[in-house]
């Protein structure tokens, strides 16, 4: 999964002439200026301005005292002797005194300054939490995303005063709350700019007055200013992230993260009993950097920043990281090491994913994947973190996860059905019924987008709503890798995963090459296309991931293998173009059922510029029979044939009109066909027939070792040909088109 380690801001304070006895007055931020750590809260700035007053007084008054004393009798030293010479004697009345007797006066002044500075930093330190004397209203407990602590960051949905809902990441590593730059038109006056330090580099943010943010019906207490930046730079797969909730807000609350219940609770900081919360760890907070005096390898004296924006276990400084590599004989995978055993505060933990922090600054960091092994309570007003350990190892992805690629029972499964369930009428009804109406089988892909505020597009007839997720182009620092692992029977098993490239230097800016829609296979859903979304978004394409009718989160009780679906996709494209979310021409990549739908859609909609069809079937009736055989269904071929005819009658279609060859004959643009040599559903004969009917310029790519389930994820051999095909057949939008889309989005 993607990796992001939060952001921290680096500020340079502008010098301003202020009256020394007006410590609570906040100077206005001038347009174009780089603001300091500013807030309209009195407490925080009383410290800063008192310190500055002491500094200015010390630098101004002491030299005057020194000059006044020096005018009476300057101190001189002998060139040959370091002791004071007679010229260093100062006459006072009839007696002579050494001039160094003025030192007690200087020491008195210096001592007073030091005491005042200590008073500011110690006695008044709690005032850093502005308005802590007036506790903010506490929001009710809310749920967060299922993937939090399991590879995903922690997401909450906040609301603006206008009612617009925004997806925020909760990030204790971010000093200030940020919004995506797309929201700037509604933020009012621009106050200036600020430099932001990210783990992978720096950027320039814009400063605005903070809007009101609500969690549920409760307004959150935030700072007076908010920053905006392009949040697409954050390497998170497909997340339409619109905000980062930083410590300028979180510091006012006592927050409990319950990963078992998926709840975030806001507690009274004076009420919780420490024995109920777990082991206490004092927190140090300096300019909104939250740290604890522990680390992931148990080395004494090495503290760590606490960063919930980091979605893996954490980072180690170069010295500690290299030490662990040698001691545990570790192997790096894209810069990440897996520690079989590690230690935190004397307790043992297993299977930690850590990376080396290569910056100049000594830096250890604790991320969300490690914190999620505990019931976590951040009592920021009391500067204490409580950890109640609930797991030695990382949290499982989902209970009952099988890491397989099917999410619902297929139409061919008759177990649990009454005896009449194998007759042609019952089978015909199952053939055209929506897969998401059947019992679910959660897998490693389900709930990838559980964080996403649902967005549905109405289509029909028949009426349905399609769940759609948009993933903007950009460098997500994610590499998708696949390889074949030999197994006992000699066949081999495909293994693939997304690997975060945390230590890779930032690549050149990705150019916008247009929009691609990714269509999933039958009985799957949009989440299964996430690996392709990573690959193609990093190649410069805006990605649209819909759940097809009757699949995933989309509604619709009936599917038609093309008749309803092609109309749905045309309406979806109408909506996207009306919203100017894409150019007039789009490309489509589909797998299996989605590939066949893509071909029929392109044959009926000239706005589809090109198609990459991975494992498309030719004749739907033949595909039904092959699915039944592959899944060893107890269905006779005669009953299946009659049921297919009844299903066509119900849909008022002819299967021959929805064959792959029929679609190919109506296409005007070339397509790329990809198939597997061991695919029992889209056979090599199907691929040959489709190639012969395809328009001129079409190409075919065959992977001999791949079957139907894995051909769509055979990235080591098909990734580059797919990207090259889209580069050749999908012309990038012009600057005028991009400007038009940008203007419309604002």
C-alpha cells in the first residue's frame, strides 16, 4: 500500500517592531509574506513575544551598560600578561577598584534574563495549547476506515460550513491543517505563502483564514490559518484526499483510537484514569512536532516522532537502520526492511515494516501500523500518550480474508439451493441476477475504498446507481510487481503486490495524458482494478473506476452482458464530460467481462478512443459453459443451454448480437487484445477469432503460462505494452483542453 509520512512545516519568522508590553497582539500577515507559527490565540504568542522582548532587551540594554562602564575606565590587558594592568584600575572616590567589579552587575542582569526566559519556557509552557482553559466542545465518537492501521492511513469525513463533505487524513506529523488547492476559490482572501517540508521534499503552500470544520455536528477547534497545497503529491493510491487534519487542531483534544472497534473517541482530558488506558508515555511537543522518548528498536536515548500520517510501522535513522540490517541479516524490498522482532519500551513486537530516513537530521518515527496494535489515547492537553497493547503482530487485513479474487458466489454455485435450483428457470434467473445480491466472500481487495465518501451516478433504464471513484494522475511512488512462484504441481502461482518506493527521489512532474476508465471482470468490483490504477495514474492518466451495474457498491438487480451496461457507460461518460472531468476522448481497459463490455461500448460510442481488452470472451453462451466447467458446477450442458436461451428472452436480446466478433466488426479504432495460453474462458481460439474481426492496426499479445484469473495481473510482461499502446493511440489533451477542464473544476 502506499506510504506517506505526514508533513511538517518549516517557518522563517519575519521581524516585526512591536510594543514590548503587547505580547498578545498578532501582527497581520502581509500578502506574499512568509508567515511564522502564528495564531490569534494569546497563550502561544505570549511565550514567543516575551522571549523576543527578553532577547531584544538583552541585546539592547546590556551593551549600553557595558559602554557606560567602559567610558569610566576601559579594561585593558597587558600584551605580555593576561592579568589586569594598572590602567585597568578605576577610581571611585579616594579608593581604586578593579573594573572587573562591575561583573556582579552584569551577572545580575544576565541572571534576570535567564530566569525570565525559564519562566516563559517552563511556567508558561502549557499555554502552548491555546484556549485549554476553556475546553472545546467534544465531538461524538465516529467510525473511521477499515483499512486504517492495516496499510491505509486513518481517514475521517469532515464538513465545511456550507455542508460540503471532505475526506481528511488524521496526521499528528503535520503541524498545520491543510486543504487541497482545488478548494482555494471558496477560502476568500489569500494571506501569503509558506514553505512546507514533506518527507520526500519541499513545496510552497498558500495561507488562508481557516474555515470552520465540523465533525458530525460539532465544530472543531483549529488554528486561525490554514494552508493549501496540491495533495495529489501524497503517494496514496487513488485517494481523492481533500485535507490533512494536523496538530494545530488535534492538540486541543484527548483522542482515543480504537482500531478493534474502528472508532475515534474524544475524551475529557481530566477524566480518563491511566490504569484504564494502558502504559503512559510522556510526549514532547515542539512547534507541533509530537515525540516520545522511545524507538522501534529499543535503543536508549533515541526518541521518535509520533506520526499517524505514516501508514507503515515507521522509520529509523541511518545509523539505527544499518545496525538492524547487520544484526538481523535483513533484505531490503524497495528500501523497506521487515523486522522479524523489535522492541518498544521493553516489550517485544513482530513483523515491523520500517524504512531508513536518509535526511541530515536524526530522525526516528512511529507510524500508524505500529500504533494500531494498541488502544491508543493521545491526551494532548496533558502531553501524554497511552498504549494498551492488543496485538504483538500487525493487524490482519480483514477477518476471514482469503487473499483470493472473488467476492461473491457465482451463478453456477448450487450448494444450499433447493432441489429445483438446478432447473432451467432457476438457472436463467441466476444468470441475469446481480452478483452483489448473492452472499459475499470478503477478500484482500474488498474495502480498499472504504474511506471514500460514496459518489453515485444515476443511470438507466432500468434504473441503477453506479459507484464511481476517481484517481488523479500523479507520482504515487508505488511500484506494482508480479512474478510466478513455483508450487508442488509444477504449474506455478502468480504473486503480485504494490510496493511503496519511499526512498526514491521525486520523479519529474507527470504530464496529464488524458482519462482512462478501468472495467472489472464479472463477479469482481472496482477494487480489483487498483493495481492497474496505480500503474496508469503514474503514467499520466486520470483514472475512473466504476462498479459495473449489479457489482460492488452499485445498484441494479439485473445484468445483461452488454445491453444495459453499454448504455450505463455512455451515461457515465456524459456525466464526466458535462462536469469537464475528462476530455472528449477516453481510453478503456477491461478484464474478462469488463473487456467484452469495453469492446461493445467502443462500437457504440465514438468518444472511446481505444480499448485494451484483457481476456475478452467471444460468445456469451460458450463463456457460460466454460465457467461452469472451470468451477466444477453440477449443471448439465442441456439445462445450461436452455437456461441461456431463457435468459436471452428475458433480456430481449440475441446472444450473437453481443458476441465479441460482432463488436469488432463495428469498431473503427484499433484495439490491443491480451490473452492467456491457459485461459479456459477466453480461449486462444476466441482470441484468434477476435483478432481476425478487429480493425486494421489491432494487435494481439499472448502470455502462454497465464490463466483467466491471473492474466489481468501479469504485470511483468503486459504492463509496458499496455502503457505503450495508450501512449500511441491516446493523444494527450492540448493545453487549451486542460485549461478548460481546470477552469470548470474550480
